[in-house]
C-alpha cells in the first residue's frame, strides 16, 4: 500500500514513517510539508492513501483534499490531525476525506484506519465519533426511540447491549436499525455518521 505523508512537522512524518517501515504491508512513497508539495508529489508518484494534516502553511489540508479528490478521485485521503472540533471534522469530510483520526491515536489504530479507507470504507476514531454525536441536532424525522438507538449504534454498542439498555428485544433493535438506515439512506454505521455531517445537522454551524 503506497502512502503519502502530508504534515508540516518533520517529527510527525518521521514517526509515522517508522511505523510504516516496520510493516511490510505499507510503503511511504513520499512526504510533503504543505498542500502544494503534496499536489506536486502526486503528479509524479503513484499513491493509494494520503495521510493529511489540516493546519499547514501555503496550502492547508482542506484545500489540498479538495484538489486531490478533484484530480485523483481514486486516491483515499485520511485526515490525521490534532484539530478535534466539529467544524474541521465536518469540513474535511465534506471535502472528500474518507476518514478522520486524531494524532493521539495508537499505531494500531492508525494502521486500521489506513486499511479501512484503502478498502473503500470510511473510518472515524472513537473520539471523532463522540465529537460528531455531541454536536448532532437530532432534527431528522425519527421517533424518540430511533434517536436513542441511533446514538447507541454510533457509539458501537452491540444489538444485545442496546436491547439491555433500552429494555427491548433484539428483534425490535433490528427493526429500528432497518428504519434508521432506510430513513437516512445509509448502508452502515459509517453512513449514519456521514449523513449527520453532510446534511449539516449541527448546532451553531
């Protein structure tokens, strides 16, 4: 898996490269300290996944992600940032990033996130999911029970755990899940988070 590192801090790039070099499944094929360097690198290098910081000089991660998805839509962008506010998460997802991970993540989670977006799915760290949920204004056409189930699903509770918490049967949980996916047009849990982001159902935004 060919990876491009985009971060204005060399220490971060060196640390990530050491993670990747220790694993034969990943190859860091380039580094960039800002968005313009990243674009130039992509013009000459085959890349599968771009690890993208946000706050960088000259061209930031948001503008760079938009440019990448416009010119190379097949390339996956995974946000790796210290920015943990809802606005930046929403903006990067809207720009086309396939996932969002905070820099306090473990090496294991980072590799899991890379693998997930490479396979075509979306990935959000647990912290990011919590941030999204905390800012979610549940004004979708859902019943109160569906809202409760939605929150527990996105917080990664199992069907059994949801049934126990809400004092309902597993069959009822399944029914609520089907309704949620149908009402939001989502295919999976990641789709429910994306629905919340892309439909801008957030406070003060």
